[in-house]
C-alpha cells in the first residue's frame, strides 16, 4: 500500500502534515469531517454556529503556530477535522494542500 503525507496550509501558512493512504480528498473529507458535523447537529448546533466554532478553532491554531507556541497532537487532529468540515460547508477553498509520496528506504 502506498502512503502519502498531506501537507495543510491555512491562510497561506503551513500548519501540519498528516499521513494518509489515499490522494482522494473527497474520501479524506468524508472520513475526517463526517463525525464532527454529525456531533454538532446532535448537540443542537446550526450550520452557522458550527461554521463559527470551526473557524474560531482554526484561527486559534493559526495564531499559536504564528507565535511558535507548542500545539498538542490532538489539537492538530481536531484542526484537520475542522478544516475538512469548513471545506464541506464551502467556507474555505481546499486548494492549500499538497500530497507527497512517502518513500520507503531499504
């Protein structure tokens, strides 16, 4: 199986890289954002409220990265989920990413 690194940028700033096994962004969106969106609806949040929450979280991670603060791995995963949810809601254009194939060394 081929593995890739997905490098994510937010507001023209590199945020993080994630391991994936596919280059299909629709599959990645479905896997990462489906659960967070469903949980938002289960807790009674409207689409606008979810958009505001996800944007606020992504902006806070952006500021932490800008100020060279430490960011936990769980926050990076939540950022990735929020980023995918915002792409699903058409709030941000998912054009700030890049897939790089992981080379296996012998």
